[in-house]
């Protein structure tokens, strides 16, 4: 028996090593959701992000001039927009008061810089230079002036990793701003799409897509992207709506983390409801 | 043997810093070159197939751990890439492979397989044409990585590789 294994090892040791390591990789794939693994990963990326933060600072300093120009223009435009929104806000307060509705728009914005990006076809993520010490928690939305970027996946003391919209594990309830139609948006590895949208729903190219208040992850409206096409129109009863995100994930450098997290109370209530069914 | 792993591991971390901070600025058709893979191919050709397989596994493990991608996906793809690159490790031809454009072709082959395996294990639905997926997720990043690997051929020392 021993001789047999020795002969196998001598003749096929390259393949034996390959198979062992591939099996180990497959086992690692199945361990992703373990808490211990998550802890090790948060320590690892936290330590590494300290170094990448320095490099990112250098790159950002070089870009700061052109960024300033752009921000000045954006500031002027936003000032005009804010004035208009203030008017709406006052009116909204009055109307809400008349209807005795609760205000759900209380959240803080925590500024952060991206210190590293892991961009690939299916699992793009970014590391930012704020963490649990800055009250960042898993599940918080990450945005910039253009729209939604992603949500926080895990945190260390000083850093956090966020899944971007271009991540197949990220699914989100969104809605068409014009027609108020809701749907589930996900990244297919190629495109950002709203899946299984009945053909009778009113969604057209050019419509703005925002996050839906039905979402348990991000229950406040944040711009996501614009509809650029409807697929599978010829067959079946469902359309697949392709969206172009507002955010350019390659160019984005500075972000904000919104201080909102999933409502545990709401989640528990909904879970209990479905269990009773 | 220990130093054989020590130097590539030492080079791995600065390269990963560049890979995650500077390289994304040079994305072309949403594809970015893989510096880690170039390093892996170089040392696999230099030190053999078993070495390449193990080094690919270690690089993949560290990459997954640090960048937050699905643990196991880069481990799997880099292990296979290291195995394939190590196939070209031959004492008599090592110099030819490392000093000529053959190196870029080996990088291309390894990078295409690396990208394909990585996307296969981390993409949920494959609804598109397989040929299109092969082109977009395998060939484009593979070609970009292969082009960048020409730098290695240019700057490799004339003597004393091994």
C-alpha cells in the first residue's frame, strides 16, 4: 500500500499537489459565511488598508486641483437646488404635520476616502478609511454626489469594506422614479438589471431609478442609475431592465457613508409575519 | 527553499498595493491587468510546477483575505494559473521563456485561465454566450496583463536569473 502511494506520488506529484490545493480552495469557498473567517478577514484588510491609505492620499493630492474645480461647479448647482428643496421641505413639513406622518429622513453623512479598490467582473468592492471607530456598521449605504455606490460589508476599527453595485451578492429593491414601479436590482456579472419585471409595468429607457422605501437595506430614496434598455421583450411575460449606474466606479475617490442601518424591529416583524404564514 | 518563497511573498505586498490603488486608474473596457499574476508566472517558470501551484495558492489566499473578495475564488484560479505557468518551467528553456516574448504568451495563457476560473466561481448567472464571456472575462484582461508583462522582459537582468 505504502509503495503504491509512493509510486503515485513519484509519478504524479504535480497533479496530487494541484488536486489537494484545489480541494482546499473549494473548502475555503464553503467557509465564507463563518464568523471566525469574517473576523480574520476584517483584521487582514484593516492592516493592509493602513498602507494603501498612504498611497491613495498621494494620488488624491495630485488630483485635488481638478477635483476642486469640479466641486466648485457642483457646489453652485447644488446651492440652487438646495434653495428649491428648502422650499419643498417647508411645504413638506406642513403637509406631513397636517397628515400626522412620521419623518423618516434623519441620518448622518460620514465622509470617507477610498483607499483601495478590488474591481472585477463579479465582485467589485472598495475599502474606505473609516471603520467601527467612526460608527460605521455593516449594512450602511455608501454614496457620493452622483448616487449610490454600495453598502458596507464588514468593518475593522479604522477601515471598512463596501460591496459596490457591481457585485453579484448585492441585491436591492429599487423603483422607477417616474412610474413608481418597484423591482429587484442585481448585478449579473455583465450588467446592472432589474429582474422579472412584468411587461405590463411602465418602465421606459431614460427613466431614473432610485432606491425604494420597500427596501429593508436602504429605505430612503437615493439615485441609482438610468434605464438604458429592456431585454427579453420578445418572449415570456417578464422584461429585464438594464440600468446604467450614475456612479463611475473606476473614477470614484471620495464617498459618504450614510448613518442608516436595517431596522431590526422591522426585519423581525416581517420575519415573524412570514413564519406565521 | 525558504528563500524561494520569501522573495515572491516580499514582492507580493507592494504589488498588491499598486494593484488595488494605481492599476484601477488604467482600466480598459472595464478590465484591469493583474500584476500578481505576472509575478506568479515569473516565479513559476523559474522554480517549477509544484512551486508554482503552491505559490498560486498562497497568493490567491492572501488576495482573497485582503481585498474582501469571496474567499477561495482567487485561491482556486491562481492555483490553476500557477500550475499552468509551471508547466513551462524547464531548465534548458527557462532563459528563452523568461527573456523573450514567449513569457507574454505564457502570461496570456495563465491570465485567461485565471480570469475565466475566477469569474466562473464568482458569477451567479451565466446567461450570455459562452464565447462572449470567454472574450470579455478571459481574453480582454488576459491580453492587457500579457501586454503589461512585456515590462518584465525589458527589465529582466541579462545574467543570473536563477
